[in-house]
């Protein structure tokens, strides 16, 4: 059965690739299905300097190394697919993808990670790459001597706002609350930078322009007053959301949409495990994703061995 | 040079030759960053599927990449990669910033046929 594997991993980020390495090395036939580019958030990271044993490496290279390592052990990786249906119940789990291909397995590891939150307001899609960006290191230099907005109030927003002052003549931070969630030293650094000013308790409600972004409409959350601001660019850093929208209603999630697991990375459904940034946990790092992926792989491997023993007993009785 | 498995276009001359020799060309002009890498990966995958299309990349920060940066079709672009689709040497589509597989194949199907 070409489309049957011992285990399917959903997601090829640090957690999923680690699970792939462990399982394939243990001769558990493994398929990884990934929406988007292999590596997940690692690919978003220009430099990873806190992965033990590797002084400094680009996220892309680390992802590539993990992918090659998994493939060397026989792991099959399919990227840029879309899952159209997931059947997690029963002894045989199945996953249908967008080309109507159906894959089956004894167990599944959900390692779908997280993604940048978008504002979801009119004009955001239209001006992506034409004034709106989610990556300061990628697009900062397009805004040399220009006036830009940074949206957000966490560590990333404040850190990137400061880094963007290398290029921009003026950076306005727009934040929906009246105080910042970022660590105090990020806030201090931003406040001490003469190019940065702040609009608090406010949200962008619309982006407008022609070929490129020209202005935004901003609503004050306290007074509801709406103002317009002429601007060359907007960088959005408003946090991450777990990629569990397709899993909700199938496995148990907490109020934040994160998958609930036990210490073996098992979910509430037998044979379904989860690992990495998509699970309910406090610290989200490559190292923690790799650790979760390892635990999920070892637990799932044990589960599969037991299932195979049972199947063997049934067939020999 | 970009660290991808695609053919790299390194100069203005190579760019001109490429357009002369290929009817359908998709060129991704970018850096090794989070907005560009997913597009290269999609292109690497599509190389085997869209045999009538030549998939190449070009480094954004080289002087010769002005052949892309100065195109009238990229006016207003403020996000890398700049992706250009050529048919018989003429630009038929240009996109800015990250695109996923579905977005890329929709353009390839529309502009170059399935
Ligand atoms: C800008 C940035 C910088 C960072 N810097 C560091 C750092 O320096 N050090 C560090 O340790 N950590 C860093 N992190 C955090 C670290 O990258 C993550 O914690 C880690 O990579 C998470 O791995 P993951 O495998 O759980 O999830 P992800 O990396 O999010 O991977 C999940 C994968 O699953 C795929 N997927 C999602 N939904 C589906 C679906 N329905 N079907 C199929 N596939 C799906 C996604 O496309 C993705 O490829 C950084 C994160 C960011 C965003």
C-alpha cells in the first residue's frame, strides 16, 4: 500500500522534522506533510545563535540540515500541500490532501506550529509587498528616509521599530492598548530613540493607496475617533497564533487554540500526538520544539509497536 | 550567489540570453530571507511539473539585478522577492513579496497554459 505509512507527521518545522528523524531512524515508516516551505518558522529566522552545539547558523540552513537528515533515514517529505480532510479517530488514521490523494497511518503527530497574526483589515492583502511588510530585515531598506508605522506592542514590535530607525526618517508605533507588553528594556530603548513616536490605544482599520500604500485610517479605541495618516510603509508585528484551525473540533484545544497534550505529547485521541509551537506550553523555541518532537516520536513509536503486536496476534489466532 | 537549487542568473547578459532562448520564464529576484525562500522552494518543486517553463533566480543586491529592479512593472514594489513572468521576452506578470504554491501555479496556468 503505497499511501500507507506507520506514521504521518503534519508539519515540517523543527518539531515535525525532528520527529521524522527519530522515527525514520527507528525504521518506522514516516511521511511528513507540510503546508508551505519546509522548516516553518526557522526559515523566518536570519540567524539562530542559541541552538546548542551550533554557534551561529541561518534558520534556512538549520532547516535544510534537518530535512536532509530526515530524508537520509528514509523519511518521505511532501511540502506545499494543503490538507483537505483529517480523520483522526479509530485504528487507521487518514489524511486527504488537495490533489485528492489519501494517506493512511496507525498514528499521527500534529506539529503545525504557528504563524504571524495579520490585522485582517481592508487593504492589508492588496498592499502586502507594496508598503505593508511583516519582516524588517527583508524590506527595511525600501524605506530609506521614509515615514513608517510599526504596529504592535510586544518584544518583536519594539525591537524591530528600533532597528527600522536605521532606514526610516520617522517611525510611529501604533498599539491597541495604553501600555506595552514588551520587556522593559525594549520599551526604554524605543522611548529613548528620537525618531520614534507613539500612538497608543489605537488600531489601524484600513489601508489605502494606488500602486502602493499611501495612507492608513486609525481608530482611537477610547474615543472611537477616526483619523487618517499619510505613510510610506507599515510593518506589522502583532504576535503569533497556533496553526490549529483545521484541527479544532477534532483534538482538544485550550482557550488560545493550542493543542492540549500530556507529558508524552499524547492528545485526547489514541494514536494522535502533538509537538512544538502548536501545543499548550510557555516557551516557544527551536530547542523546545525539537524536544517535543523527540518525545512525540518516541511515544508514538511505542504506540505503533503495540498496535502492530496486537494486529499480529489477531492475524495468528 | 543564492543558496538554492535553481539556475542562477548572474548578469545582465545572462538575463538577456535566457529571455532569448526560452519562451516562458519565471525569475525570482530576492535574497536568502523568509519572504524569498518559500518562493524558491515552490519553484524548485514546480520545475519537474512545468517543463515548458524555465525557473531561475537572481540575487537582488547585485548591480546587474537592475534589469529587474528598473522594470516599469515593479514600480511601487516595496517587498522582496520581485517575481517576474516573461513570455517571449515580454513581462506578462510581476508580483512583490511572498507567494504560495497556489498563487504561483494560478499565474503559471493563466499566463503559460496548463
Ligand atoms: C522571527 C522569529 C525568530 C525566532 N528566533 C528564534 C531563535 O533565535 N531561537 C529559537 O530557538 N527560536 C526562535 N524562534 C522560535 C522558533 O522558530 C519556533 O519556536 C520553532 O521553529 C517552532 O517549530 P515548530 O516545528 O513547532 O513550528 P513551525 O516552525 O511553525 O512549523 C510548523 C510547520 O507546519 C506547517 N503547517 C501548519 N499548518 C499545517 C497544516 N494544516 N497542514 C500541513 N502543514 C501545516 C507550517 O507551514 C510549518 O511548516 C523564532 C521565531 C520567529 C518567528
